[in-house]
C-alpha cells in the first residue's frame, strides 16, 4: 500500500538531527515524527521502527539541550550573585552614611521614635 505523507513531514522525519539545528526546529521535527507514528496507519513495521529510532534520538538531543540550558541558568557566577554597590558609593561612603544616621538619631528630632528617658 502507498502511504499518504506530506513531503515536508517526510523530509523532517527521514534525516537525523543536524549538528547546527536549533532547539525549536528539532522539536518541530520530533512532533512531526510523533504525528506520523500516531496517525499514519499505513506505516510498515520497518518504517515505523526507523521513525521511532529517529524520534528517540531527537528526544535525547532535545533533553540534552534543555539540561544544558538549565545548568546555565542555575550556575550563577559569584560576581553576579553579589548585588552591585550604588553608583558612586564605596564601602567607606556607606559606613559614613551609617554614622550620620546614628548621629541624627542621638539628636532626638521629631518623628525619630519615642523620646529617650
């Protein structure tokens, strides 16, 4: 029996994943293979097995790429994890600001909290 296949689905399902193929294209090819396996009742055993093997290889490649992307997101460099200092401020400037705030609190200005007894 002749099978009813579209040329674009055939091309996507036949060739293995090229090394430079992007993730989205690999997923589209995998979806085309799954669609053929699920919907084409005229597939012969050998063709179905070949498609299945290609699908498994594409799924493994997509999983490898996703794992790599996840690692890139979770392995944050130390210098990025540390918040940057405010523009123009240095460690000494921050200490001086803290001292100024403490001095203002000693003066007992209005709105600074309950009066000292």
